[in-house]
């Protein structure tokens, strides 16, 4: 089975979106166990996760709609 670059991009995008949702769920669980609900925790992981997710979603949407003109 030969995967085209478009299909591979969509699979990677879907995998990253699911991984980001799972990561966020477990981070919220971890924060709930911290003192005062994790108010003093600085979430620097968000500076990496969400730009990657937004970039992949944007590229995927661009690839979907580029030939529709």
C-alpha cells in the first residue's frame, strides 16, 4: 500500500490532535493533585503543543481546499 503525502499528512495531523487532547486530559488530572489546584504552575508545554497542532491543521486544510478553485 502506497501512502500519498496528503494521506500521510492527514494521518499525522489526526494523531497529533488526539495526542494533544490526551495530553491535556492528563495534565488537568495532574494539576488537580497540585497545591491549590495548580494555580502556580506555569504551562510551558502549551508553547510547543498548540503551535504544532495549529500548523498541522492549517496545512491540512490548505491541502484540502487548494484544488477547489
